[in-house]
C-alpha cells in the first residue's frame, strides 16, 4: 500500500522540483510531471466495508519533445517499480497537446489505501 504523499515523494525523485499536484503553476517551463487522484473505490465484502480502498492515480509527463516526455516517464516507472510496494500500472499512452504544442506521456496506476 502506498499513499498519495509517498507516491508524490517518488515523483520528486524522478524529476526534482518538477512534480505538481493537478496543475503546474502558471509559466512553468517543460519538462514537468502532473499527479492526480482519479478515483477512490471503497472495497466491500458481504460483511460490509473491507477497511481498504483501491485508489487510481494518473501521472502525466509533459515535455517539448516526445522523446523527453517518454524518457521522464521511464524514470518515473523505474522508481515506482523499485519501491517496496509498487503500484499496478494499468494504462500507458502518448498524446500531443495541440493547444500548447507539448508532448504528454500518461500512465494510470492503482494502489491500495487503508484508512487509519
């Protein structure tokens, strides 16, 4: 199980001072990472709440070139997979942001969260 703070700390290792929650501050130059929670699903059994939630996050790597966005995401994946309790990578995709003319590589990950 990994919580949001632990994942964010790993992203900071992958791209120091270039990882942000939800949005990069106005005027931030590429490359950077965006991290956000997409869904949190409580798990239930026949006896009720199972005291654990499955949490899905999205991590986006933004850069001026596809190669740089991909390279930064590979760094993220290497660090996440080397962690003591690595998340599950559910989806990977490459996108081009036409409005801003920057490349984006995205992954969706999931992990478990146990409320205290």
